[in-house]
């Protein structure tokens, strides 16, 4: 049986799961899409409470250690994972039962959590084998396991009966001690941003500096962005506004295409810092069409903005975001942006 442990990294903290995490987990976890392949109903607070209670049952038998996955940027629990099927005499355990709220997927959260758990298993507990398994239909989980270097070991047919009565096939993977250094190097590279964990579809993402030829794709994105902030739709006014920005070069607009569809955009405005006496750019807008979220579009747009600012010999980029926009904050921090702790942002608008 494992003693209670806390594993802490740069972006994530794994701490023993308890009912104190219930409210946070309800906030991000009551989404049926998250649980489709798990065969669970998770739509009410009582469902999440039951899930936490069930996680404790194998723990009391000494074969599991469930964690709450804490996003350090917000201090909130955004998912859960666990050590399971612990067999210390045989120097093995399983990592699994992992889920993360949709806004925090495709960030550093899951990568660093796996890194912390694997490092503790091999370097602190001295294990020789870590097992991972998944629903055979869960292609996303299988690709993630294979990407970090876990080895496929086989298919167990009609292996588990899920809570909804569905019987699933299970695929098994493993990492052994001799493979850990290679896996560790991959994960450390990913966490250093040299290797971005984005889905395969990202290879079809292209980002263009917008001109009037892109207005047809840009307009619905800009309109969607305004509606997101509860502004009325006005395509005619939006076209006039964007055309003026582009023709007068008052701003720099980047539009992302996924295939041949407009997927997202950002708009940069020039500024300067009197303190450093250097030019800088304000990242004023960032929007990804809901259809294309979690597909690497936001990363691609921000990379284009960063490269443009760097090539312009600017000091850098600055932006403002809502204090409760945790998914956006996670994206910025993943890309190495630093949150200013010294200044508040004030606004004053004039009646038109």
C-alpha cells in the first residue's frame, strides 16, 4: 500500500483525491462526452460524488491511489487520475482512470501528470513495470500511449463490463524500467515546448497574414468573436471595420485555415513600452471557431503572432484576458507567457 503522496510540477499538482475536490470536478466533469467510452452517466453532482466514493474503495484494499489533478494556474481540480492494481512485491502498478475537463485537454496538464507519475514510479518506488490500458475503441488514448513510447502488449476480448452494461475489449500497454530514460526524454522535450502535443489534424493548419482576399473566411469568425462577447451580429459593419484595418495597416490580422475552412484569427495592434523604450505588439483578439477547438489552431495562431513580433524586433507581445478564463490562461502559460503580477488593467469607455 502506498503512503499518501503529492506530486508537483510546473503546471500541475497531483494530490490525494477527496470530497473537497467535488465542486471543482463538477464544474469541468459533468460533460457526457467525457464519459462516453467509460460507459458512465455523469450529468449531476450526485454522479461525481459517487465516482469519488468508488475511487476510495480499492484504495482501502491497498491496490489504488487516486489523485485529483490540480491546475496550478487556477488552483482548481480539473480532472483525476490514479495509480491502480498496485503490486509492490512484483514492482509494478498501473496508471489510468484518467480524465481531464475539455478546456484543459491538449495542454501541458496531462503530459506533466504522466511525467510526474512515471518518474515517481520508476525513480522513487523503484518499480520495473508500469501498465496502461484503454478501451480498444479509444483511439485518442491509444495514440497518446504509443506517442510516449508505451509498448502494445495485446487485446483482451470482452474484458470488462462497463457501468452501463456495455462489454468492452481492452488494449494493454506497458513501459518497463529499461525504456524509462527514453520515455522520460520525450516527455521532458514535450514539456519544454520543443514538441507540441497537438493532434494529427494540425498538419493541415495554415496561418496567413490576412488581406482583403481573406475577408470571406474572416468575417464569420469575427462575427462569432463579437457574439461571444454578447454583441449583436452585424456583418456589414464588421466588413467595413476589417477592411479599414487591413487597407490602412492599422493592425496585423492572422487567419488560420484548417483544410480550406476558416478556423480562427488573431489581431495585433502596435504599441510601445516607455519603460524599456521598445516597440511591442498588443494581441487584442484571439478566437477559434468552436468546431475547430482542441485541434491545435490556437497554438498555430499564437506561434504566428510570436514569430511576427520577433521578426519585427519588438520587445514582445502583451495581452489581457478575463480573470476566470482559465482555458485561455492555460494556453498562454503553456506557450511560455508570463502573467503580470504588478499592474491592474483599467478601462474607461466614452458614450457614443
